[in-house]
C-alpha cells in the first residue's frame, strides 16, 4: 500500500476529510428569536473543498453558547478540518473562559496552532484562516480572527466589521522583523515570502517563523439595534463590500436562505473561491 494511501486511511480514521452537510440551520433554545443558518459552495479551483465551519448552540454550565466559525484552508483541507473539531473545545476548556474570555480565546488560538504544528506530518504543510464568534446567553458576542475570513454585524441597517483582515502589506514591519519579506509582484496580491496572501494563519509550518497565529478579539454587547451577524470566507469579501453584503440579505427572514443568497450573489459577481457563510439573526 502506498504511503499516501496509508496516510489517507489514517486521516479518515481520525475523522479528517469527512464532509459535513453543506447547508443547515438551527435556533437558540434560550432566546427563541435568535436563529442561525449556514451554506457552503465549492469554488472553481481544481482541488477538493477547503472550507469548514461550525454553526450550533450548546449548553455549557448554566449558560447557552452559540458557537459559530469559518475555517478557510489553503494547500489542503486538513488544518481547517482539525480546527472544526478542536478549536472551540480548546477555547471552552481554558481556566479563565468565563472570567476573562478575551485572554482565553487568544491563548486557545495559539495553543491550538502549536498542536497543529506538532502534527505537521499528518496534517501536511497547509494552513487555514479562522473567524470565530461565541454568543454567550444571547447577550455577549466574542469575535476573534486570524487571516481574511470576516465577521460583519448589522445594526439598524448599517454594516460594521468586527474582525481585522490580516493582509501582508499591513503587517510588513512585523513580518520583516521576524526575518520574512512581503512580495509585491505587479498583477498579484502582496504575499508573505512570496507565497501566502494572509499575514496570520494556523499551520503553514514552513512559513511559521514569519507568520503569527495571534487573533484580534472583539467583545460586543447584543442589544435591540443588533439585527444580524455575517461570518464568511474571503470569497464573498473579494467581490462585495460589508454594506453590500448587509443590504443584500437584510430583508430575508430565514438565516439559511440569507447565507445561500449571499453566496449566490458573490458567485454572480464572478467569485471563484470556495465560499462558506453563516448568518445569525438576532430578531
């Protein structure tokens, strides 16, 4: 049996590469008016789907947590798949998750990346971006991200970004301070060491000395002005502004239909990437 085949069987056994449903929805038991829906579409590239997501509610102690995440893999799907299975568990088991959620999330991102790098022989040389949102008791939203998957909230019809696009050109100084460089070839986007188009990511062992996996974290209170949240991979944001995305789905009540519509809109604007999208409705 070829070594590649053995590796594939090992991965299948470990639950890697199993395909999750590509569309779905659910709602909060605690706050009946909070609903969520998701949709994924494979892009035009010749490789297998590299986007993974989490979209669910979970009881934890006496609280209800909404767990939402988009993981956009590159050079393979294994790191994104690993994050889907492990990142939230690693966040929720931090000793200070309930008392200092921001610190807990930051630490869990970095610890999870360390584990991914330790398993580079199985998980391969690829990596993944991540944007995660944890909704605590329908009232507090904790958003974190590395890379260019994005979280956008709609308040009274206005779009506001809750994540940071980690572009190599913006982080040139810190990449160079670690001994890396940012290429700027005409006709191409800036890339770390001429390879990767994001300045922060999970995995990417060969580039890790020059890449960070520390997330930006934002904490938001959900109030009567908060209409909905969009989490999506960059296949949407390459072709639509935050406000365009919000405007395109604001009148759609069902969050699953909204997520699907947003992806169809991006495809009609010639987005060729894998696209995954989650919409969480607060009203």
